[in-house]
C-alpha cells in the first residue's frame, strides 16, 4: 500500500536508495533518478483519469511512482502493485501537468516491460492479451475481419443481437469490443506512390497503420490527397506492418523491437524527407525509435535518423505551410485532443491552426480537455467498465459544445466516443482532421462531413 506520508512534501528516505533485487531485474528497470524527480506536490492528481474515477492515491501518478520506488527498493512485484500499474491508461496527462518535469512516460514504459517479463497473469487475462496481440498489430489479419464485420452490420444481425441483450450477458469485454467496431465502408487502397500536385516540396513516407488502415481507410485516402495537394510526393510501400506502438505501450518490448526494425527496413530506400503519421498513438511511439533501439548496434543510428523524420500529419502541414486553397466549410467543430497527440507529443496548436485556416469553420473547445476518453490503446478492452465511464464523461462534454462535428486524430478516440454517444442514445458526425481539410481543399461542402459518419 502507499505510505501515508507520501504526498506530504517529505520524500521517503529510500527514494534515492540503491537498486536492489525486488520487483525489477537489471534489464532496463525504471530509473531511480527519474523517480527522485517527483517532489510529491500532487499537481498531477486531478488530471489523472484513474484518480478522478477512484480517488485512490495508489491509482494516481504520484502513487504509482511511489510503488515503482518500492519495487526498486526490494518490494516484490505483487498482484496489487501490478494491478495499479495495469490501471494506468498511459495517457500522459500527468506528464503535461507536472511542474517538475517528471518523465512518467519513461517510468511506466520500463515498468510495464518488467511486468510483462516477470509477472504471471491469471489465465483469463493472459488469454485476452494473447488474443489481442495475435490480431491487432497485424494489418492483414485485421483486414480479414472487415468482411464478416460488414456482413454483421449490414444484414441486421447487429440490431438483432443488440435487441436480444446477448452480449451484455456474455460480459463487458465482448460487448465493449462489439460496441467499438466502426461502420465500415469500401474504400480503394491508395496507390504505392502519389505525385505532388504542382511544385514538389517534399517526399513523404506514410504509415497506413493497423486499425487506421483496416477500419478507417478513408482517413488514409484523405491524408494522401492532402499531402499531394500541399506539394508532397507520397510513398506508401507495401507490407509495412505495424509500427510497434501497441506492443511498446503494453510492455511487449521484444515484439515492438521486431516491428520497428521491419518498418525501418521497409522505408529504407524510399528517399523520404519525412515520415508522416495520422494516428496519434503510433506517432508518439515512432518518435521514440531512437531510444527503443538504442541497445541495437546495427539499428540504433538508423532508428535515430528515422525518428528524426517522423511527423504527425498536422505537425508536418503546419511546418510546410499551406499552398492548396481552402474552400469554406460552414460548420461548428469540437476538436478533441488525443492524449498521444496532445500530452505525449505536445501537438495542440497545429491541428487547431489548420482547422481555423478553413473559411467559415467555427472551432469550439471541449471542457476538461486533459482527461482521457478512456480509449488508451487496448485499455478500454482490458478495463471495459471504467473505460465506459470515462467515455461517457467525454461524450457529455463534447455534446455540451453544441458542435455539429467532432474532430480528432486518433482512430481509438473516434471509436470510443462514438460508442459512448450510442450508449447515450445520441449520434454525432465525426471525422479525422485529415478528412476535414480534404473536404475543404476539394470544396466538397460541410454536408459531406455531417453525412459521412466516421464510426
Ligand atoms: S506533479 Fe510531478 S512532482 Fe508533483 S506529484 Fe505529480 S509527478 Fe510528482
Ligand atoms: S499516464 Fe494517465 S492514467 Fe497513468 S498515471 Fe499518468 S495521468 Fe494517470
């Protein structure tokens, strides 16, 4: 349990103590010097979704840092300790809030890798995680799900199942998975290379992604069109696979390393100036390839060079500056900061600037923007009940803006918020930032966005 003195301003005496055997081994344990940066001020507490939900110190950033410190000082990896680490969404809201610059992102990532190597989970939890990681990081396997899922949605079977209440009886995990599935549309895959319109300003490699590619191909198509319109040659090599973000964020470091090496190899000969990403969770991980592969003498320099080219789509467009004319979109938009874009990459101004650059578009802010919607990669599947609570809060704040369209830059957030809105008996048009810009550049009108629901 968390010591009652923690958070009173007095650091525990052992915070700078020597690394002993305990919860962690010596292969990249969480670093004691990063733990020591925490001055226990508590400024992070109210921005932490799990602390907001449960009000328990051990489920706050400060409490988890305390537990990491206990582990560094000889406490074994107990069920309770792992449970508090597992409940962290990895949203990095605490990193934004912390005035002392505590690198909680590094602490939790190292902790999770230790947990995955050194802790035996119960059979149900292990099985669920194995199933998730046998499918989600494999774009081809995910694409195979499209056919059956479309049939389920189009034949009326989905409505029948919903009316029967069958999924609720089978448990929250299955019903959450079902509720998250977006409405699928047929979209042709973009070509492997698309030429810039007008004068070429850059050559851009593009990640098609796993969930983005399989369930939101229209976002990738919009991304390609915008980049070409803004003067970029776009290169999309086949067989690029997963970037490893999901694995890295869940402590599966070896798996993440394999995905990262493959991606670096796939783009090695493209001659790209930038590597563009339109999914927030992927972007934050790709920018850390240099650190992820730092122990690999062959890949370390290549990984660092690759990471230096990574840009979120909004970041790159902001950097390049607009050349394609924007046409009016008379619509009110609520912009939701995906945690891995806002907190993890600090990209908040660029997407807003892009949206404000569209004539007649009115941008509205959502209350409590720092609080996660509860998606957090696979957190909503592993923790369906609290995830739904966070989703409901976010959905209510979004509806309160009165906007006609929700815009965000992460497929997980789109699915999570759509599911929450459906639970509340409401629907709202949703789009990725790329789709809004695309509609403006192509002069499609606001009605296209409101009709073409993303989820
Ligand atoms: S805000 Fe930073 S220094 Fe303060 S308790 Fe949280 S992590 Fe520690
Ligand atoms: S990453 Fe998010 S959930 Fe985890 S401790 Fe920080 S604020 Fe809380």
